[in-house]
C-alpha cells in the first residue's frame, strides 16, 4: 500500500508506507470517543487507532500508501478478504473460477449494497476498474490492471478483457496465464465504486461511499490532519462483520506522541512503536503487545544514473556496500529483535520466501570481502564522494540510517551519512523526479500476499515503482516467465529465479524484514494483527462488550 506514495511502498512501510506518520495532532481531541472511556457503559464502543493523513482522495484506484489503505479497507469490501495469515476468503464474490488461468469468471453474492443503498453489481467493479486503468485519470493503482486485455500505459483505452454477463457475473480476460490472480483481489484497487462516484470524483474522494464493514460517521467525519471517524455499517453482510460500533483513526505528528497517548489510555490500538520504546513496549504493555513477522521489508536503493553505480564498477560497489552492513548487529542492538536480517527481496510471511537463494551471500556481513570489492571498483574509477542515504525524518529512521552509514564508513573507509527530508512525500520527490544524489531508503509493504507483488512492481525496466533506472533484459524476461506460469508452484520457482538475478545486480540492497510491533489498551479485547501488519480492526471489542 504499498503499500510510493504507495500502499505498496513501505517507505516506512510503510509508506511505510506504515511507518510514515502524517503531521498534525498530538492526540485525540476532547470530542473523540474511545472505548477506553466506554467499557462497561451502554455507550457505543468506538475504537481509536493511530493513522496518517491520506495523501490523495479516498478513491479505490488512487490509494498508494498504507495509511489510506487502512481506512479504505474499513470502508470498502472487495471480491475477497484477507485472513490474518494472508489466505483469502470470498467476500463480495461467491466464486472466482478459471479453467486456464487466463479467462476468469467472477460471480457475486446477491444482496450486497453500498451505504447509499445502490446495489453492488458487476458494473460496480467493471466501471471502477475501467476508470482506474484510463491514462487520463492518472490513478496511482492503474498498474494493477495492466494484465487485463486492452490495457495501455501510453493512451486511453478500454479494458476489452472485462465483460459484464449479468448483474452478478462478469468475466476477466488476462493477457497471459496468471495462477495467483485471485490473490490480488482483496487489495483496494480492485474494490467497487457506486455510479455516483463518477459524477464528481473529487467530491467523492472527500466523502467516499463504500460497501465495507464501516462507513463515514457523517458530514465532517474527515478532519484533515487530525482524524477520520467511521461507524459500523449496519447493511454490510460480508465476512468482516464489525464487532465494535466504530473506528476513529487519529493522525499523529510522531510515533512518540502516539505511544504517549497509548500509555495514558487515550489510544486503543497502536501499530507503530517509536525507537526509544522498542526495548520496553512488551513490559510497558504486558500481555497487550505484538511482535510478529509482516509483509514488510526495508532496503537501500542506489540510482543507476549516478556516476560510479552502473556497469562493472557499479556492480562491485553495490556488493561492497551490501557486505559492509552488519545487519545482525543493527537488528539486535537498535531494533531489539523487532527486525530480522534479509535473505531475499520478499518477506517470510509469503509462500516462496527463501533463505537459500544463489548469490545471497552478498547479504552477509564480510568486511574483508567488502574492502576487496571496493578496491577493485576504485581501480576502475576512484571514489572520492560522500555516500549519502536519503530518508524521511517524520518516521523513526534516523537511528538505523546512522548505524548503516557508520557500518559502511568503518568498513570501507569512506564518508557516509544520512540525508534527512522533513516528510515522506518530500523524500519521494527526488526519487520520482530522478534527481537523487546518493542512496535512498526504500521499503515495500505488500499489497497482496504473493512473491509477485514484492518483485514485479519494482524491478522490471518499465515497472511503476522502478524510480532508480534499473534496466535488465534478463530480469524482464524472468518476470514475464514468472507472470505467465501455469501454476502457483511454477510461478514461485520462476520468481525465485528472478531474485537470483537481483542478487547479482542489487538494484535494491535488502536490509531486513520488519515485524509488526504494536500495543493496545486494557479496555479492548480480541486484538489481532494481519500478515500485512495492519490490525484487524473489525474484530476488536470492548473488554466488557
């Protein structure tokens, strides 16, 4: 969500997309209703949680970062929903079937509707996907439709691969077999929109009408840079029935402020722990915390368009930088075991993750080997620059960026330092604009639980989030082969082949996998965190509800 300004890009993861916190309020306002105040009363149980100010209007096909993704997943229901372990369950769909992994027939459950009373039909999905795919609409999630027949990224076109059979049935024709296609369909880009959305899409983005377990509390529910208030949708009949009466996302300016509110009992659920609390959060919130693997990774990207970082010299330097980073020490001493050193480009929570890829020794700390590689590169062209790492300072990155820079400097004998930007969006601008002057923090929070989502959007020559100029015919061919696999098992093997190419090229230097770490108040129960690090808000109850 991708978590980019992207749900996919875990630029904090998260957009980090989950780690990036939008600026503003230091806590819940006096009018916020928290289950902390309500347990044991007859008042509605409203769950308060930390969130981030959405960077874009709340339109299903526009969402590109995880803060907005949490809101949209509450407001909308897709064809499938994700369980805590990443498995899928039919939600709006009755069935999703194919005999060849190319043509898929989607049958919807009858009786589903939006909160304005409009029925959820085949057109609700087909029209939304058509809108999202049109180049002129410039939707951030457009690339999710690039495997449907008729898609074009150079001009407006019709997705001719979409055919409405009747109100409850539509067909999707893909450009090639894709065995994991149903795994995508719980992501926000594939969720439906009502017909009224297209009358004024800007107004709709401020007041979205969904079909999910929650809906906006009413006019003024979204107070920009402060909070957004949702209430349970009484007409939702899907698999994510809200067990509470509402959900308020409070937008904090820092993880420290959010943690302080959680400690004071003013925030019910927090899915981001500040660095200075990583060693204590489990004791601070005894039996009310989580530290588990999630579909989030963190890395360094170094542009191929910079001097010294392409060709043979660049290959040597990338490997040297990677082997100069003591991942084991950093994850233990700085992150207190809430991260684990990376062994691939994906995450341990997805099928196909590997700790034994060919070439993965480049991710091991080896000072002597790093120094030798750097010397080989210097023999080609001496390096007399300061190695910089861009990062956004509105999330807790400085401490690990400094540690990585120190590790590189100590091993290679060069100047290395962090280069902070005040916000996630500010740090993204030079990436998107191709004006980076050094390395940049780059992470990914998966949109759906598949190896494909960690690799295809980032490392193809024309991939949407390939900002640093990586281009490889070999990699493009490997991605095509994996995408066209006839079975999920074959797809996994082929994506692992693609990862072994990445180990040699290192367009991203993997650092570590990020756990979801979070806490909750004494007045809520049934708090569970999913494969993608997001709490399953709809399951949460008050302690006496």
